[in-house]
């Protein structure tokens, strides 16, 4: 299976939003952040995406998703590894807020206490769904 990992461009925005929507992941900021996205492409079709975000003052891996038909083929790992390499030039650690805890454990992340979420992220501090939110905060030390 030949899968290319490449930087996203504006022509990928619709495809990225379509993938994220399948998992009810946030799509509102894709246009604004498209320069931070990478995509996985298989025979001309975008089958996965991921992004590094530094808008909250910490480097956060966001919006990693692979189309259902292509899951469990190593594409998520390749997307992650590409962004991990990129992050190494920018920071000492990568954060994530996720419901896919098992995947990120495989990638070397460690879970943080839930109480860290409002400390690390203002949107968590301001969120009225904080008490019911299933997203686990996790960190990967790069050095
Ligand atoms: C999480 C996701 C991106 C992983 O992509 P993928 O291409 O299926 O993952 P890979 O095939 O590269 O898997 C790498 C390893 O992680 C494991 N893995 C993948 N998803 C997992 C999960 N949800 N829980 C536990 N382990 C998982 C795989 O079994 C594999 O393990 P191995 O190396 O021992 O064989 C994909 O499942 C997905 O799109 N999930 C829905 C969207 C989502 O929740 N994204 C997280 C947003 S923060």
C-alpha cells in the first residue's frame, strides 16, 4: 500500500473536514490552520490528516484521523511520526487531548491528571462541559 504523507494545501480543506466530521472532531478551524496540517494520500485520495497547533501556548497534536476503511494500516502512526519529527525543532514536549488514549499510549504518550486540563488550556477552563468531557490529557516528552 503506497501512502504519501505530505503538507496540506487549501485544496485539501474539504477532504480534511469530511474525515474529521466522521468522528465528530472539530472542523471550524481547519481553514485558519491548514498550514499546520499534513495529510495521508492514497492513489490521489486523502485518507487521513493530522495537525500541530500552538495557538494555546503549548504544542498540541490535534485532528489526527484516518478514514474508517484505512484504519489499522499504520497510517495514524506515520502521520504522528511526521509531526513528532517536526515538533522536535519547536518544543520539548507534545500534548494531546484525546479519547483515543490507547493509540497515544502506543506512540509513547503518558496520561496526565484531568486537573491539568484547565491549567494547560484556557478553553478547558472556560468549558461548561468540563465535568463530562471524556478527553484525556496526555504528554510526550521529546528529550
Ligand atoms: C486514532 C487513529 C488516528 C489511529 O490511526 P490508525 O491508522 O488506525 O493507527 P495505526 O494503524 O497507525 O496504529 C498504530 C498502533 O496503534 C494501535 N491503535 C490504533 N488505534 C488504537 C486505539 N484507538 N486504541 C488502542 N490502540 C490503537 C494499533 O493497533 C497499532 O498498534 P501496533 O503498532 O501494536 O500494531 C484512528 O483510529 C482514528 O482515526 N480514530 C478516530 C479519530 C480519533 O479519535 N482521533 C484522535 C483525535 S485526538
